[in-house]
C-alpha cells in the first residue's frame, strides 16, 4: 500500500453520512483510499484538481459510492464525499446535499 499523500487532520462525519454508511469500517476504507490518491468517482478534471491540491496545499475532494454495488456519479444519490481542507486541519465525510 502506498504512503499517505497528505495529513487528514481531525476526521469528522455528518449525521447524514453516519446514517448512510455501513459503519466505521466503511469510513476507514474510504479514508485510506482518499489519503492515498484514489479519488473514487470524481471526474477527470476534479482528479487533476486533487492532484495539484496535494502539491499546492489546496482542498481535496473525493467521492465514493455508499453501496458499491450501485452506480455513483460523484454527486447525488448513493454518494459520500470526503473533503480535506486546504490547511489539513480537518477531513469531513458527508453527503453531497449536506455541503
């Protein structure tokens, strides 16, 4: 497994994300992907933005399916976002509609 690309800071989750996810192990698996540069279901432009954000110290956003058996467009239904703030002080797991 590759090394983390950036610090997560304090990790928090919104009530909606906590209700939608299948539990803390689900969050841990997604956080491991996020911090190692697997941005999930983001489009190629957002993936490039994330790549630059790691280098330049900007905000990083990943999108993952809540249920991996169903499609995830990177927003809307069946989607969790993970956002690490530019200053790396906090990483938030949330539903897109909670943003």
